[in-house]
């Protein structure tokens, strides 16, 4: 097994434990289907929509309905394992939350493409704000909307 696969397996073991604890706390069943969906989510390195996840799983011959994906996605979001975004489009986009670097988003108003960026100054602002106001920030979301260079003619 290569180092990358070993890291993926280690992350999934930790994610699975978080889900186990969450399901026990909420009195929900542990099902193979849930773990299969979660493993597939953690194999995706970008934002995704439910329909993309459905097609991906269907192409791998998993028998799962869209309704099952939607229902489980809410469980994963509530457990803190998946982040749900609404970037101004009709459908939500998701991304894995555990062991994933902090980043923010640029959304193109023309093509709806989502660009990720990371600026350490934002983390410093967060820490300064926590210290000044005695506030424990557990999550933040920052997104800018505009036009990407591929479609913008005034650059």
C-alpha cells in the first residue's frame, strides 16, 4: 500500500469513528450504505452536488437513491463531517470537512465555477477577533462573488 492510500485509509478510520459516535449519540442505525456513501465523499477532492455523487456511485454499481443521499448528507453535515454550501445557485454544493485545510471561496457569477483560496491573514484576523472579543470561533465562511478571467472581457 502506498503512502497516499495509507493516509486516505487513516483519515477514513477517524471519520468513521466520528460518525459511529454521532450515530450512537443520536440513536441512529449504523448501516453499510452510510459508510459507503461517506467513503465515496471522502474520495472526492472538490465541491460536489448530490447529482454528481449519485452518478459517481451509480457508475461504480452502487445501488443508492438520490433520496438516500440527501437524507444521509444531512446526517453527515450535522455530524460535522461534510460542509454544505449555497453559492447562489439553485442546488447546494458539499465538501468534506474533516482533515481538510481551511479555505475560502470565489464564485463566478457567469459560469458558477467555485475557486478556492487560502490567505493566512484571514486566520490571523480570526485569532485577533477571538482574543479581542473573548469569542471562540468554531467555523467561518467567506465567499466573494465576481467574474472569472475566462469570461470577463474588461481584465
